[in-house]
C-alpha cells in the first residue's frame, strides 16, 4: 500500500464520514472501495475479476442443480404452519 493525501470538500468529507459510519469501515477504506467501484463502472472490470464472477456463478449452478424450488417453498410453508 501507498500512503497519500486527499483534499476533500465539505460534501465529499461528509459523504465519506456517513459511509464510514454506516459500513463500519475507515474513511480510507470507504474511499478506496468507492474509487475501485467507479473505475469498474467506467472502464469495466478486469478479466481476472470477471473470471472469478463466472466461476462463482458456475459453482452456484452446480450447487443448485436438481433443486426443486417449488418443493422447498411448499416444505417451508408447511413447516411455518406450526408457528
């Protein structure tokens, strides 16, 4: 990591404080995440990150293969009747 100084106007400073408190993160972590998120939106995600997302999606497909959502909902509703 590299340390740097950032100059913020009052609105940006207040936004960083609000997000820091709401997310329970340091203000520097809030700004780091915001910067990376903005970069991803403007430039697109890296091929490595895209590959990670595709692998995660494929893992979900594997985990839920053969899963019957209607049956699970029916079972959960039946279980909830006892409460």
